C-alpha cells in the first residue's frame, strides 16, 4: 500500500476549499483562533457582530458529539479584535481519525489566523492544585503520540510545514507571560498555575494507578484534547497558547470516594466561566500581530468590562 492510502488526512486543496467557502461568506479576517473546551463554550458567546456556522454545514468538517460542545464555528470580534472561535472541539474518543479532529487548525491557518488560544477541562494531578485553578500550559506529554498516533503521520505536505517539526517551543513563552500579567491585573494570581498537560485517548477516565504514573512522569493535569491541535497548529507556524481549567481532582488514593464524571467537569466550567472569559478576552486585546489590521476605534480597553 502506498503511504498516502493510509493517511486519513485532507489534502491542501480540500483544506483550501473549506477555508475559501468560509471566507466567501464572512468579511471578518481573524488573526486569533480560539478553541473552547468542555463547558467553556461561553467564550464564543462573547464575540460581537457574530457570523456563525453549524459544523454540519461546513464542507469536510466533523460533527460535535459531546455534551458541552455546541458544534459551531463563530466569527466575530472580541474587544475589537477579529477572531474565529470553535464552540466545541473534536476528540479521539469520538471515533474520528486524528487528522480529522485537527482539520480545523489547518482551516484556521488558511483563514489567516496567526495565534491560537486553546482551552480545555482537565483533572488535576499536581497535589497543590485545587478545583477551579487555571493552569497555563508550559509543555505537554503526548501519550497517543508515544503509540504512533500523531496527526502529522502520513505524507507531509510542505505547504503546511516541515516533516519533523520542533516541539520544544510548542507553547509560546511570551503568551504565557501575558496570561500571568493579565491574570495579576484581574486579581486572579491565587488560582493561576503553570504546568504540564498530559493527553490520553479517553473516553474512560484514568485509573488510580494511571494517575499516579502520570504524576510521576511529570504531568500536572490530565485530559483528552488540545495536544493534537497544538501539533498541527505549530506544524503550520501558528503561535499557541493553551490553558486547562482544573475541573476535578484526579483520584490518586485508594481510600478516596471521589469519582471523575463529566457532569462535574461541566459544572466547574460554569463556576469559572466569567473569569476565564475575562482572562482570554483581555489577552486577545493585548496580543501583538505582524499584521494588526483590526485595531478599531471601538476597542473596549477596560480590563474589567465584560
Ligand atoms: O474538550 P476538553 O478537553 O475540554 O474535554 C474534556 C475531556 C473530555 O472530552 C471531557 C471529560 O469530561 O472533558
């Protein structure tokens, strides 16, 4: 079999066709792309002058199947900055090929996006973390990747990026610092952390032994997303910033009565939604781009305005 037949990915031309289909229907030219994690879709609701598409209507797009992921691609402005926002993402456990769940990153790139902000819900492994903490990602552990499940596997199209992309700079350090600066101004320092996110395939939550192992390996939080998207976004040269809302404590102790569940994940999302939205929107306001074509006079520069 030719390797191309084993690659469930989309060609450059297919990605271009989807991006052009979108660009033909919206005037907004986003420099920032946002991905909303489980229960964090409220971020998309903040966009002004929205033009929204249901995923089912977008050529080649997968459908959202998970409660808490609305399944809409929303264009609009956040604090005066042009953005595109995935209100709902795709996960490996939904049964899609890994190239399909990361397709939106290549669409972002072809729409003109330069910076991607990814959010997720995650279980806290670090014993100092509390439910409701927001962890800024400084690095990741890619468990599916260790087993050969990487979205960049298959033939490489150099129009997207190089065969062997570097990942030691996956999470932009200036954006990490910006998050801490903005967080401090908002009074969030007490619940802002920096750590390592570990992705697993899901959908089952982790066993106690698995949580202990991941913690020993250096992970501070565990989840089921984000890393695949970062690999594809970095491959095609977009800057990445990611944060995890710690929605539950990973169970590390055989005496514990705690049981991880999706309802708790969504509930914690609701409790921290407003702070998370303020943090992201104020970061968007301050991100510098080479092509800052969207400074407008209506900029809402008040850090506390919502
Ligand atoms: O899309 P994210 O990573 O926020 O979703 C997390 C992982 C699972 O999809 C789900 C578990 O509750 O939330």
